[in-house]
């Protein structure tokens, strides 16, 4: 608004001086002086520094929009686009599985996925049906998902770390009629077999051990070997959009993708060198793990030119690029369902993307002010949201337009969860916007920096941890005791470590009895690293748990007299957290 006011003032002075007969050259010079003197130089600086970036960003946006419309007009789906890739180079390697050295060509992947499509269609699965996939990373995972997509069956991709109640919840909530699990996860399925329902069909892919898996489980591999490998006759009319960052580049553009069963920091650069990888995908935690490894020859002998991902901390950004000689970082912010994705296109250190300060409406996303205690939107006298100024943290929102593939929001299986993500009257009266749930900060040039994952989720060990889920489990174990779960920052560590504040006025809770129960129901990344026992958990007037003060005080024993505990992974138990242990954790001398 300041720049607009300056511009108005300068135009006014230009008209006034012309009225008095002053020459145009003098008028223009005087107007420019007024404009610059009243702060307009800031806008000129922004234009000068960001014009080329914004033009490049606009060209990328226009190309993406053009391709999307072209695919829509041709009614293309991922399977159809994959078919074009197969026709162009059927014998090119599509997937390399590091664990066994297997190399799947595009023809092989096509035939395997055709067998999947034909078999499950013959079994009665139809367009819109859901089948859950629960297995570790391997080529079959891709083939199963792709094969289902060829006949319109939707794949629910289940995190292989989940166990017991969490596993049952995710499978059943997805509406899956069947579950395909890897042989390596047979025991996990057996543990919940009785809770999945009698009608849940089960298929095992890979190692098949009848002594471990449920009796009614079918071995999928021999069934697929006898299924037709010809393209299925039933072609879905709707496309599917997911898995696009990693394996999507293989299916759509014909790139070769190397799959590892599990991430190995010690073998990472050896693998990149061995397979001549030119692009790697990361999460911030991976980058830190790699930096913590001893220097090895292969880390500078690779062919990697681009690292794409999210969560690379600004504090290690330059160390990562310099040590491993990575020419370009493609940091981005986004999720499968969100309509406000942004990307770092010019390598600005620490930024996860940008929005134009010159023409902000070209891509209608904003940072808006929220109440940091409740995360409720703050509105002006007209009832609209208040945009943040540069340097002010705010909630990232994206205006919804269901006719635009880049701006639509299709929601979730749960209608209530969908409604929580939509706000009304945000940019203008009558509009709708998607609420990202994340707090970012924008600088004067429009670069955006991730600040915090607000609301009900935080990131730890490369996984999203649901605070409401962990709170529910803890409260259930402790006979409905009030519990607040949140993430706390640990110096030098990526993400946020889980911390649980538990109401225990009579000091009855035994931390290690609690830990034994948590091991049964929560995956390792979701188990709280820190515990805090206090007389009561603060709540709002509407009985919502207050976490702001707790998060601010963190696990610092100097900040509270409450009992604090730390999960010592080497000892396998919670230990009292005193000032000495606190200092060692902050100095990075204790394993988390």
C-alpha cells in the first residue's frame, strides 16, 4: 500500500506541474523525485531484483497450465501417458532395485501392471474400489499401483511403519476392500487380522510363509504369473494424480529410477556413483544424515546435478551443496492435495519458494495473519483475512477454483477433515481458500521460508506425526488423562521431537511402564522423546488444549519445576531430564 500511495502522489504532482505549464522533462524528474522520496524506491528495488525470476516463474506456470489443459482435452490419464513412454523405448530400464540388482524395463513394468489390472478386474474389483498396499519399497509397489490405475482401482498407500491400532485405522478409513502386503510385513498383518473384518481380502506379495500369515491369505505372485499380460480392455475415464515427485518422473517422462529398500546414509553416494544418478530426491533429515557421515571418495565422484525435495534447513544448506558439489537445490513446498505449492527456482538459500511481489494475483496464494494460540484466522472490519507484510509469519492459504487443476481442492475421505481445510471470505467476499496448516514467512522480495508446522501435525524422522492420534493413544493408556502432544525444537536436529505433557497431580504415572505400552501401539517415530508431568494441562474456554506455553518452554528444565523425562534409546527407557542431560542434548552429544 505504501508503494501505491507513493505512485499516486507522484502522478498527482506530475499533473499539477503540467497544469502550471512546467515542461514535461521537469515534471517527470520532479515526479520521480517525489516517488523515490516517499518510499517508491523500495518497489523499484523489488522490480529490479525479481523481474527476471518472476518472468521465469511465469513461463513455468504457463507451460504447466498449457500441458495440463492439453492432457485434459486429450482425456489423458497416468496409464495412458505411461503407455506412450513404453512405446517410445520399451527396452530402456525403468526401475533398478538396489537390494537384488533387478532391472525392470518399461516393457516388463508394463506387462506386470497389465497382469495386476487383469487379475483384480477378474476378481470383481471395479472403478472406484480401493485396495490398500502395505509393503516396503520395491518395484512391485510401483507395478501394483500402476496396474490398479489401469482399471480405475484406487490404491491406498499405507506407511509400512504402522502397527496395531494405527494400521487398522488407516486401512479401514481408506475404505479398502482388500490389502496387499509384502511378505516382510506378514507378522504386522497377523497382529491385526481379527480387526480388519471378515470381508477384507488379503494378498501376500514376495516371501510367503504360511506359518506366519493369516490362513485366508492368497499368494499374489503365482496368481499374477498366470494372469494375462495384455493391456486391459477396461480403461478408466478418470485420471489419478499422486507419486508424482519420485516414480512419477519414470512413468510420465521415461526416467530411470533407482529404488532402495531402506535409506542408507553410508551407502548413499556409493549408490549414486554406481548407477550414475543425476537427480536425487531428499527430505531434510536425509541431508543432515549425509553431512554427519565421514568423508568418503564417492561423495565427489557422482554425477548428481540436482537435489529435489523439502525440509533442507537453511543452517546446513550451503554446507550440503559445497561438500557434495550439488549444483542446484530444488526445494519446494507442497502436498498431494494442496493448491498452494511453491518452488525454489533460482537457488535462494533457505527458501522453499516465492510469490511475485509485482503481480501477486497471477498465482493467488497468500500468507494471512492467525492467532498463534488458536491458529484461528484474524479478519478485518469487512470480515476478510489480513495479508501479512514482509517479515510477518502467517498461515499459507491458496484460493480455491475447482475449474483450475492447479487451484482445485478435492478433499479427503473424511468430510469433516475436508471442511477443516476450507475457509470462506478470505481474499474477497464469497471465495474459498485451502488452509495449508503451515506457517511461513515472506521476505521483501517475495521469497518464502518455512517457519512451523502448525495445528495437529509435526515432522520427525521424515514422518508426519499426528498429535491428535498420539494424544488419543496416550490418554487411553492413562485412563483418559488430559494429555497435550506437540513438537519441540532440538538444536542442530531436523524436524521437531515429540513431547507429551501429561496431567499427573498425584505422581502416579510410571514413565517406563508407559513406554512399554507405547511400544505396542505406536511406531518408533511417533513415540514421544520427552515427557512432562504437571498438575494439570491448560485448556481454553472451549476446552481446547493450550500448547503455546508448553511449546515455548520445551524440554528446558530451567523453564519449569515439573518432572521431565527423556527417552534414552540406548537404554530403552525414559530417564529423568536434569540440567546436565539437557546441556548434553543441546550440544548434540546424546542420540535421539
